C-alpha cells in the first residue's frame, strides 16, 4: 500500500476528531464521516473500510461504556437488533459494493428520517407509536447488518431513527443502544475485512488518540447539558452527512 503523506495523516486526524466529537454526542462512532473524509483526501479504497471499522470500535467502546455507567443502557433494546445484525455485517463485508441506485434509495430514506427529527420540538412525536417488538427489532437488525457491511459503517445511523421514530426509547437510551450495536457490528465488519486480507493499515494507530479524545468530548456533551431536542437535531445533521456520503462518496 502506498503510504500517506504526513500532512494528509495530520489533516485526517483533525477531521476524525471533529467527526468523533459530533457523532458520539448521539451515541454514534463516526464511520460515515471517516469514510467521507478519506474519500475527500484520496485514501486508497482498500483500506477505507478496515480503518473506519477500527476507529469505530474504539469510539463505540468508549461511548457505550460512558452511557452504560450513566444508567442509560437497556439490554432488552440491544440484543434483538444485534442478534442477526452481527452475522449479516460479517457476510455483507465480503460482498461487492452496493450499486448506485441502492445508495440513492438509502440516502432518500435517511433524508426523510433526518427531516422528521430536525423538525421535532421539545417532545418528539413518533411517526407510528408501536410497542417494542423483539421480532421487528431482529428484522431491522438483520437488514441494518447488510447495510453496515456494504457501506463500512456500524449501523447506528440506521438504527437510531428507527427506535426514535417508532417511539421505542428516549434519545439517551437509543444512544446507548446504538453505541453497543455499532461496537458489535464493527467487530464483525473488521473480522470480515481481515478475513478478506484487508486489515487496518499501521497508520490507523496515529488516528486512535484523535477519535478517543473526540469520543470523550462528544459523549460528555451528550450525557451533560444538551437537551434532547438538540441531540435529535445533531442526529439529523449526522444523518444528512451520511446521505451526502452515500450519494457523492
């Protein structure tokens, strides 16, 4: 693999810090933004997915631990979504990249959810208020796992709006669930890339401190003074970034 210039490595470290800080405030780890930054700066495609998964693992571990310590994690919300998502992520990581039409449809779905979250007031009114359903969460998790493996993300960008817009949990419980969901999927995704002979590059070690610091800053904001409406609007912005990455990345 061609080595990256020192300036590129440093610039990516700054971008990764900002992404981790923004995403971790809503329980996410930042993979879609990491991928967008790497595309922008011309990082070789073969190392993008393993790099994003590796950075995700660190940030999601930190964020999940902090949200769990604060009492927001609920096992009953996590395990149904993760049960099918983890093997689906591993399998999809080995598949060819998704076609452009699929990416556009997915971006449209994310943009609708983002618009709904951005327009919500202090109290989010779910699109359809449904009791939490284990089979529905399992089905959603399986589909999200495929999307995670294909796109090189942890899947939180897809899971969070489902839980929020169906009224399954408040924002901080969703953030905690998403963090552990992302961790599980990213571990599966990294295992898939490694098995395909695409391990993370050594330079990823230079970026780990940046995303760890960003994850700490963002999760502190998410657990602290930010109101739920602000968190939802941050999540909407994150989803729109993911849309742009899908369409133009």
